[in-house]
């Protein structure tokens, strides 16, 4: 695939540099988006082993957030992370919930 070893090494180095740059750009974009929105909640979501596997937790949480976005105009962004000690998966999220769309006020929400 490459004419010599040096060409292969140059290719790999270039790809690694591109990957590092993409991570930096993604992180900058994330912080800009966070500061440009009026998020009113910070939440950390974890799961109970008796109720979910790691995969079902991820799917159910994302589906729940998508449903709130669609039905009640919530906005959210966040990151998946593993705990340092337990390596347990959890989600840190910034959430914008419009007025009267939280539990307890749901009877006042538009249909």
C-alpha cells in the first residue's frame, strides 16, 4: 500500500495529528455551544444494575431526552463518562427545560 516504511510512518503520523486536532475542535465547539445556550439544569444520570445493563441505560436515557425535546422543547447536551474508581458509566448533562415543563407542572404544558 505504501512504497516504503517512511511513507507509511508519515501517513500514520498525519492521521494521528488529524485525530488530535479533531478532538480539540470538538471540545471547543462543545464549550461554545454550552455558553451560547441558557441551560437551567445540570444533571448526572447513573443506573441501577438491577434495572438496566450499560447498553439499555444508554438507549433509554437518550430516548427519554429525545422525547422531552420533541414534546416539550427541552434542549440538552452532555457527555458520557466512566467513574474513576468503579468505571461505572454515567451521563453529565446540561438541560434547558422551558417553564412549566418539569414534573408537577405537566398539567399546564401545551399538548
